[in-house]
């Protein structure tokens, strides 16, 4: 920034002159003030559609034309890659135009301005200065899927009894860990801070209660906050594993970049010298840590922040509208003579017509009055037309959806090139609107992962995947049973449920359990888990017809259940292979690809998109499995719904997305449905509890705590006083939620370039009608819509659609209204003369016979591509058990002794890496090739006890006396993948020593020594693989490689007399498994 005492720069070209030279319209007075602003901190409050991108580009052009900066001294930051791309293109086009008219000298291509997203800029600063904060600049950035998988592994591996008391499933805990870890990074909070807070908050139970009993509000709050204690441990472990594995998340990058800037003044100096002018777009969406980072770098610098407090709709991810009000404080210079920050306004809407703008202003008026930043009322552009704002408010949701569809149909009929959007507050009513659009033949496109998951074919696919993965997925199985393909009646589904309860009370031989054992079993599972209809279906598929337990199932229902059960059994037998290939197989076996192709508007695009999502998930981690993907996809859909979209409008097609996703976009015609109380404004899923909920960061830890509702819980003398404070806090939260809903509505309304439809209806689901939204009343009061179009009340005393909101026939009728035509066509095909069999008939018969043989084969399972060496022997010696595990994978119980073996392996590895100097155990996480031989104890207790520690010490002492103790291995924990008959065998070699010119592969064993020759021969297969792997990996002859077991518990060295070579191993595999 120029010295304040220096002479002011000479301005040769005004903003009007530059615009004239470039042949562009002259800026307005407001735009001119922004463009010609001096090089001091400046805040621009820019309303929706007010031309902020054009104004920012024009400011850069004006600065360049007057020689105030070079192009490469300009930094522009925004949130999305789409916005960054648009700003970059606009600026660079203007620069080329300046060069063409001679206002600036053509420069080097490397002297272009830097336009980036906030995260990308922070990432660059972090990577340049990573060593300053003790991190690797080449750290891999965790994508959302990979972060989810790592957090899920942390949750699954946790051995914390407190987690069971939280009564949350793995996916819920994973989501909480990911969210809380992100929040702690965003607000620079340590897990230990959360632990201390939880302990302090639990002290509320010690206050005097209600006649000796605690108030429910207190016990609920303490239980919710108490969860922070174990969750903080999970977050700490998640952080540790990220560091150990060299990972960072986006939130980590910003926090680490801030740490680098705070620790080394040269980081700040270098960036200030590199970028003399900084533009911050969508500033209202910056988080606390982003603001702190940017202020650290550019306080008192030439920073221009552009934002709109009324469009701050991403508060759930840390954004704060208060950032705009704090701008003068955050970016004002510290020096006494520093220039004071200035504020500008852009209040002319270049997008919206008069009536649309009047409605938006009416909705947001209460926020403007209460805003800490002066926000001018948006005014229409000169010559703007009135536009068309219409309201419909029929009795029922289906009627509302049909009227919305008819409105879009009319627009499309008048102009097929019209861009159109349906903006939803939430996706719960999506099906009603897509059905109405489809019935009227209006093309539509549901944007985002959330929309993808609500496609009928994807819902069926996910239901099938859940049934294959989880025996408790009863609801998903009912969807399949009652669907158009299987059409199992309600009575048979009830009978299946009773059968599940019958099986729950019996052992594996179907003998009834005694009452005490049944009661204990019930107490050991969660509520509602008293019988699995998935297991019951498996029973139906295999039990003989005369079995008494099947009496209540009709013959037709039994036949259909058996067909579905057989299909699921087939699919489970293929579950061990590549995940993408497996899901593709499920699509084919369920005939979903055929079903969508047969639909009048059918397309396989959504199935392809789902498989693409899966492929992207798998690509982030080669240990990804079906369970982790199913957990992630739901969480990803929720996040995707809440983020901005980047798709361009599609002419003649209604794009359907959430209001959160619509920010930054615009369309000719926009419909905003479900404007009812509870719809828009919505009732937050977490209610009005604020931070008094599971896994939420208490507000006092947030950087914007001063602007958030405050709970005065400290210093109270009784629980009643705390309860009163909680009630007051919840009222503040409700008021804040109302403000957020108003901002959302404002964003939705201002997406319309010409026509706007707002709608609602009295009856959807439930027994009570919904009331028209308060925002509709605002529009009526502003004279934008006719109040007479909104009935005062419903004409029905009860829900005309029934309590569920809809009446449907069961079983589902395939093809709907098209059924008669489709059935007639099928009958004509069946009755047609097939004529000649065709030249492919013999090939088809052979292929069908091969498929039938494969399906009926006893061991017809797909062997996974990756086979661990520790499991190789099982394929050869226990093929039936392996086949059963592959058909229906089950979770493995944890073994305490496996943990002991792991710790010993890790100690030996660390000892080797430290040159043999390490004599104490230092625990860390690693990936070891352990097998059942290392499980010397089957205790479910995975905690390392004092007894465990003594045994580990014994192992260490024994090893110290062995002949390997004084040697240094040439390899330790070396992982080698060898190609093997179309598979990849994964070998993890514990250690390799060079002894007398020969390589010796050593496999440490903490379990029992072989019990006989047969046991030794079985274990020797793994050692033979290690020997072959090392020989091929190093290229040395197999004859020069030895292999030996060392059973450390018995101080016993076992050197097999004979080890198979590759050819022998391949023959043994082929004989047992096939080629």
C-alpha cells in the first residue's frame, strides 16, 4: 500500500473515459465511486443482481489504465470455481481490450491477475510455508469421501464404552466427527477444550433441582453436551491420523496458513508486496478463520470486500453476516495515520423486474432495519418492466404441484428457449412436483446428489444395496417386496415380520431359546431390533414348503419371496469383488437398466451418475467398502443440497434444486413452492436448541460468538434458573432461525429475471392443515400479489388425502396408466411366430447354460482381486468357509490378542528403524499382515491391560535374546504385491535379513507354535508366498532366499524343510479355486 504521506497518484483516465474507450456503457454514480476508490480498505454492500462482478472487473481495468498497479499485483478471491472463472474471464477480456486501444502496454502472459477461490489461495500459502508449522507442503488434500472414510475407520476402531451410551449408529457418529473436526479447525479450538467444557457443564446436575429431582431440560442438555467428551477423543484421533498419514482438509489448510502467517512476519510481507490490490467477493460467506487469515495478511492494505448481508445463507458451515459489520475493525490499519476504511453501496438491480424486486424488498425489510451495516433498498434498473408475480394456494399438495407444472408448461409452450427453475426449501416434497411435471410432459432435471438419490430407480438400487449389506435393513426390503417387480401383498409382509420374530426366539437349529436367554438377547440389542425380516426372507428362500413356520405365507407370496431371496443370495456371492463392478451387477440383476429404458421418459443417465459417484468414492481409498459408501452417500447428499450449484440453465427444461444451491444463478421463470408455515419458513431439523444438541460446537468457542444467541448458564444458583435461561436462549435461536429463513426467501425470489410463481397448499401429510407463509403476507402487503388468491382457511375439516397425505394401491401396479398398452404389447410378442432361431441361438444357449451352471455351483463366488497372503491358505484348505464369507460378509469381532500381535510387530519395526536402540514400546497405528495365528486369545476386550503389558514385555525380552536382536534388517514391514493368476496377492513381510550372502525372510508370530505337521504345512503356504514375493521383488534367484517362522511366545524358530515355488503355489490354487 502506498505511503499515506506520499503524493496522491495522478489519475489520467476516469471510469467514464475508460468505459468509452472500451465501447462499454458508462458506470452509474454508485459504480463509479467503487471503481475510482482510492487504495484503502473498502467495503461494498452489493444487493442481489447489482452487477458486482462487472464493477469489480471495471475497477481492475481502471487501476491498470491509470498505472496504479500491474496486472500480476491484483488478487481476486471468491468462493466457487465457477465464480472465479467468470471473474477471471471478465478481467482478462478487459485487459486485452485495454491493450487493443492502447491504454496499457501489452504485457507478459505470466503477468495476469491471480483469481482464485478462498480455499485454493489458502492452500497455496500453506504449501509455500508448510515447514514453518511442521507440516509437509506435499500433504494430500482429503476429499469429502476420503475424510468420511478415515473418520469412519476411527469410529469403528474406537474401544470407548462411552460411545455405546450415546445410542448412535456408526454413520451418525462418523458425521458428527467430520462436522466437529471441521468446526474445531474453523474456529481454532482444541479437543481438550471441549472435554473441559463438557465436565464443567455437567456440574449443572449438582444444582438444586425440582424437589430433589433434576429438571428434564437440564438432563437433556447435560446428556447432549456430555457427548462432546467421547467425541472430542474421536476428533483428536481423527486429527492425529490425518497428520500421521500426511493428510489435510480444506479447513486445516486455512488454519495452517493462518498459523504460518502468525508465526513468520515475512509471510505477510511477501504477500502484501506481491499483491498490492485485493478483491474479496461474496465476503458475507467467509468463515471466521478465513476472515482472520485474510485480515492477518492484508490489514490496512488496499482490500475491497464485496458482499450482501441479506444473502448470507451459509451460516451452518461457519459463514457469518457479521463479517461485513466487522470489516472496518478487521481491516483498518493499526497506524495512527492509517487511512480509514470506506463503505460503498450498489443498490440497482440489473436482474429483477419491478414487482419481483418489490416482493424481495418487502420480505427482507425487517433485516434491513436491524442490520449493523447500512443496506440500501434495491431499486430496479432504468426501464425495467413490471414482470409477473403470481400466487396459487389450492387445498392439497398434488393440486399445488399440478398448478406449478401447468405454469411451467405454459411458459414452455410460449417460448421453448425459456430458462426455468423450481426452488425447494427441502427435498421432502420433490416427488410430488416431479410427478406433476412428468404427467404434463414438462422436461425437468433434478440437480445434485440429493436429487439423484430420490430418483425411483436409485431409491430401489440403494434399498437393494442396504439389504445386501445390513440384515437390519427391513424398511428397504419392504420397498423391494412391495415394489412393481415382486408385488408381495401386505398380508404376506406381515407374515414375514412374524416369522422374523419367531426366528429371533430360536437358535441355529430352530429350537426355542429359554426365557432367560431370550430376555438377555433382547436386552443386548437396540430397540426395534427384535428380529430381521432380511434373515426371515433367507429362511423362506431355503425352507421346505411343508415347514410349519411358512403356513401364514400365501403360495404366491412364498414363490415371490423365494425368487427375491435367491437373487439376493446370488448377489451376496459376488460381493467380494470390485465394488463398482458389483453395483453394476446389482443394477443388471434387478433389471433397473431395462426398467428405465422401458419408461417413456426413461434414461440410464441417473444410474450412470450413481455409478460415477461410487467410482469417485472408491478412487479415494482402496479400502472403501459398501457399508462406508452407503453411509457417506446420504451425508454427501445433504451437504450437496446446501451448497451452490454451477450448472448453466437448460433451455426449455425445469431445473429443480434447493434454494441454497440457487445462489449466484438466475432464470427467466422461477417457482418457489411450499410457502407455508413449516415449509418456508422451515422448522430447523435441530429445532431451537442451538448448540444444546448432539455433536455441536458450543457458541462460546466460535469466533463470531458475540453475534450469536447467548445462554447464561454460568453463575445460576438453581436448575430452575438455568431452565429459564435455556428458554430465553431458545427464543433467541428461533429469532435467528427466522432471520435465516428470510434471507433464504430473499435469495429465492431474486433469482427470477422476469416471471415468479409462489405457491402453497393447506394439506400435504398429517392431520392438521398448514397455514400460508408469513412471507406471502409480506408480498400481499407490498401489493405484489393479490391477497384474494390466498384463502383464509381450508374448506376441509380433515385431510382430504388421508393422514398419510396420499392414497395408493398395494401392491404397486407396474407401468401405471400405461399398463393395458404394455400388457397388450407383451401378449403380442408372446403370440408371435419366432420364425428361425437365428445365427446366435446356439451361442445364446451356451451362455445361458454357463450362467445357470455358475449360479448353481457350490462355490460360485467371485474371488476378490486383492488376496492378502494371510488369507491365502484359507482358500486352499477351507474353501467352503471362504465361499460362505464371500457370499455374505459379516463383521469380524475384535481380538485383544490381535492387538498384542500388532503392538509387538510395531515395536520390532520401530526398534529396527532406530538402529536397535529402542527398548520400550511406543504405540502407533499401522497396517500389518496379521492372521488367526496371532490371535492367541479370543477375548472381546481390546483394551491393553496390565496383563497385556506384561506379556508384551515378555515378548520384547524374548526377542532381545534371539539371534536377530543384534542384526539390522534390510527390509522391515515391506509390502509387496505380486500378480497371481489374475489376482494380486498382498504380502507384508515382517523383516528381511542379509545373512552370509543369502536373504532370510522372517515372519514374527506371537501366537501358538504349530500343533503338528498338518498345521505347519497349512501355515507354510503363507511363508512360501513371502519367499516368492521377495525373490521376484528383488530379482534374485529363489534358491538364494530362505524363510523362517519365529514364534516369540515359545522362543521357537521353525524353518520348513520344503517351501513351494511359484509353480507349486499356482497348481495348489488352481486345484482348490480354479484359474
